[in-house]
């Protein structure tokens, strides 16, 4: 797969930082095994007025994404730059709906991870059986499956079901997280996917012990205390160092 020449000197420093973080997120999703070949998306809102976003070029594996190969689009998924690459407009239906409705959703991560899809098919959804699960359950919505997300008429229901939450389980489909930065949305997905993996493994054993409701009720406050209010700022630099060791080249 040929790659686009570097855009570093053609965009603002702020846009380049966002491009670099988003490309890193794509490669990290692949590294953790949550990718689905060239399908699903991670989108990020560009700084400044208007609604402009970065998204992956259709046909690139997530492990191949670079900062320069990302494509700039509007809310309808139309290209806004001279990128030689196309995008998958159908896949942008979910992302455009959420970006339009949630100003705080600067990044939207959607994956078809095996563990996530498996739990999304369970009637009970996410169960309160792990420390990871309590943070997901403190900000979780569910959206029923309506087929492949191709139709704009599904957008209001997606927005309604996400509400003000940061986690959305797409029934029979996969997982979605939003965040105020690429790092925030990625860390949320790490916790979401871990929750699903733990649940499936626990269900393969004996009787499950559930976390008491009072602890669930205090999950948000506990999370802020544990992360000192920094959240992804604690882990993102380390994730980038890991990526530099294992799959460098994303910042090109």
C-alpha cells in the first residue's frame, strides 16, 4: 500500500499533533487485536470553527495508518482536502451522528472486537463483576441493532441511546467510546474491551460474584481519585513509547 507524502509542513502544528495521535490510536487498536481488517473507524474533530474531521483512508489496515494518510471530511463524509484516498461514507454514519450531537466528543472510537461483539449479544449486557466493569457501567448506554449502519434515519436513535455517556454498546455489533481527546477515547475503549474479556472468561467458570450497588454508585468518584483527574494523560505517553518500539512510522 503506497502512502501519501508527509503533510507535516502543510498543516498547523495543532492539526499535526491530532493527526499523529489519531494515527497512533489506529495502530494501537491493531496492536491490541481489536481491529476488523479495514472496517470500523476512529474519527477525531479538527480544532477551529466548522465541522471537520479526520478519518481513515478506506482499504488501509489499521497497522498501516499514518498521520499524513488520514483524510479530512465534513459531517456528510465528503472529502475536504486533496487526499488521493477515499473513505467509507457508510461507516461514517455513526461517527457523524455523535460528533454533531456531542460537542465534547472530540474523538469517537468504534470497534468490532471479538469480546465486545460477544458481550453485545448477551441479553444482560455488561455485568458488574470486575473493577473494570464498574467504570463502564457508570457511563454506559445500549443501542439495538438495526442492520449495517447505512441510513441517516438511525442517527437520532444512536444519539438518544448514547445520551451523555462515554460508552455505548451496539447490540450484536460492537463497542463505541467517546472522549475529549484521542487518548481519552482510546483509554475508555481499553477499559471497555477489558471488561468484556473478563466477563466472558468469568462466565466460563463457576457462579459469578457481583459488585455491590453502593460501590457501583461511587464508581465515577473513585475513578477520578485513582487517576488523579488526569486519566489518559497518565498512560498515553507510555502507549506511544510502546508503539515506537513495535510499530514506528505512524507520525509520517
